[in-house]
C-alpha cells in the first residue's frame, strides 16, 4: 500500500490521550507520557522512512502549566531525555530537530538540551521533527506581530510590505510548508490553540484511540484517506 500512496509533505499531530490511556491501564500519568514518547519515537521513524519531510507534534502547550507540579516536572524531564537521546543518534536517524515555542522561560538545563539537539541535528537531511513545547497558536501570532512591528520601528520594513507571506516568515514554522494533515487521537474534536495560522487549509483526521495506541498502520490508513480527498484550497 505504501508504494501506491502519494505522501503528504507535512503532518501535524496533537498527541492527546496519554493520561487517559494511563488511567485505563491503572497507571500513573507519567507512565502515559512515557508511552506517548515511545509512540512519537516510532512514528517519527515511520514518517522519515516514508519520505515525509515535516512532522510537527504538540508536546506541551502554554496552558499545560496549569497541571500538577509533579506532572509538569516529569514532562520537562521527559523532553530533556528525549532530546539527549535524539542528539546522540542524529547521524543514524537523519532526523532534524526543531522546537517551536517560547523556550526562554524554561530551566537553563532544558534550554541547553534543546539548543544542543538543534545543533547536533542541523545537518540532517531527512524528516524535520518540530516539537511544539511551551507553544500556543495565539501566542505565536502575537509574537510574529511583535517581530514585524519591531522591524517597522527600526526602518527595516514598511507597513506596505506586510502580506501573508511576510507574516508566515515570522512564525516559528518559517520556511516550512503548512501541514497537509492534522491528526488528533483521543476522541476530542478541537484544535486546542494549535497552529492557528498554519491549519487554514489542512485536512483534519480525528481518531478515537489514545496517542500511546497509535501505530504506523493508523498513519497509513489516514494517508490513504488523505489521498482520496479533493483539496480545493477555496477554488472549484
């Protein structure tokens, strides 16, 4: 089936359902997040092997700080471990890491891990894995507006220069195509402040199973369905 499918260039995923999966298994939330990280590791490899160029995953939102201190601390630890492992295997995996979001408020140790993983994988030519961490779609748009305003204030731009293309260049996903597909496991039917600009013409797929249960077969079935859809982009 893989050979017959036209692969999307960019897939976005809201990795939802880790905690609910853990509860259903009688486990702690941390076990759900750990299982979700393993699923991401495998799906990133699958996307890379399929020739998909960009995978953007929602790992930690600006609203997730409201969770318990213990859960937030574990998610920080998990990201740091994940990035260190990826940085070590950069040449083998050939996956480039990028982190979307405001990392300035994170602990220095975690910032160092993020910057190291970005640097270690910068020459990789396979999949670009965008990890949205301390990310919010509205915050991203406000941040882009501030960057453009600063350039105007410093006489680097004129107001007349502002168009959709210029605005996109000031988002975290600069120089990347918008997602072709958005996948949300976990049964919820919303986008939760995720990639609000970039999802304008994305095809949405909502999956009932939780993220730790998501497999390559699920991914291929979604891509197969994506191939059947007629994307008009506002045209006839």
